[in-house]
C-alpha cells in the first residue's frame, strides 16, 4: 500500500513539474512587415526618410523589403534590371536595426534586403532567407520578389504589358503563373529546408501575383475580380510550405477586406490598371496567433495605418503575431 501511494505521489509531482515547465515556456511577440519600397524613394528623387517613417509607423521588428535599388531609366516589362546602390543600409542605420542585402542573382530576388531589430545570422544557400536571433528563439525570415512579367491579371483583362498574350480562362492564368514563377518557388522550397526546427519562420514578398484566397467566386460576384483563379504561388506556399497567410488569418472575408497593395498610384476605375493584393506576410510556428494585421499606405480606407507622404507605388502588409 505504501509503495502504491509513493508511486502515485511521485507521478503527481512529476505531472505538476511538467505542467509548470510548460506554463513557463516563453511567448514571443513580433511585428513583421513586407514592403516594396520603390527604390527607397530614389525612383521619385527622394531619400529614405519617408520609407523609414512608414516602417516606424507599423512598429515593425522584422521587415522584408523589395526594390532597394531604383529602376533603370529604360525599364521594359520583360527587361528591367535594378541599378545603383542599395538603400537598405541607410534605412537600417536610421532605425538602429541590422540588415542583410540579398545580393544573389536568381529568379526569386530583385534588389531585396531583410531588416531586423534583432541580430541577423547566416543566410540560406540562395540568400532567400536569414537566421535571426530573437532572444533565445531561433527565427528565420525569407524575402522574395517574383517576376512581374507576364502579369496574369493584365493578361485576363486585356491590358497590354509587354509582349504577353491575353488570356481567357482561370486555367490559362494558372498555367502562365506556374511557368513565370515556378522556378523561383523551387528555389524557395529548397532554402526553406534550412529553417527546419526553427521556433518561427516568416516569408515576405512582392509576389507580382495575387492570392488564390482573393480571386474567389465571392470576389467575382462583388465585382473585385474578373474570374475565379486558384493562383499557384500562394497555394503552393500554404500547402507545400505550411505557411499561414497572416493578413487573411486576421481578415478572412476577401470581399469586406480586399486589401489592395497594388497600387496607390492609380484610381480603381482606371481601365489600364487593376488593383490587387500582391504583397504578403506569411508565417508558421507552433501555436501561432495573429494578434493584428493591416495594410500600411497613403490614406483610409485603403490603409489601416496611414502614413503621409507615402513613398512607394505599393502599399505594405504588416502583422503582429505571438508564438
């Protein structure tokens, strides 16, 4: 009897200690941001001050920025290489943050950089991501900028953009998107393997492709989109990569909250353009919770966080998460 009681007591104490240890597992909160900065203002002859102000307004801890260099004077849809120096170091210095310029030349990058409040470690093989030490938590941040040519929304709407054929169906759009951005996604999936075992992984980017979550039957009925398209890039990132679309986790209704990041430079009624969500924040971690998410831009209601003057031809996407 005594032995049985002792065994029971030992098991109870062990359970209490185990529960106590689990209760003391730290919770980390981070604000992340994806921001196509349009040359950090250089395309409009400005400095980085407005870009820095936008990042501060979002309260971002880790930022994936695209277009750290300006476009060349001659920039065609199918031929537009970044030129000049990256402004990432100047932005990081103004914020008091760390930075990593993603200088590899491959299909997943176009003048990219990762900026972080926390120390940045080694990059992945193709420089699509970096390790970040957030206290004692190991975090990876990936940042991509995919090709904008051919651009399927324009192809479906008969908007001329370079020598790209017009498309008639969602199936044709999916095939064209896979052909355009599939090689970059292959590189990403390869680099993501290096983040196995991390406490959290984030992915930022200007995808130059909308989300399958936004081109839905409901969005078509609301007049936001011309047809249903299961865009393959976001679908693959969710299914194969295991990521959560942080903005859509907070705002699952694509009709009530379309969140167009492209573009603040034209009116929604402009027949030569089409507004859409092509800038994303994705994340994955055990017990990941999206505390809040929003669009950062030039005015309401298009933006949840308003910053004026606004420096870019894209709005930014942000999210605060706990894990």
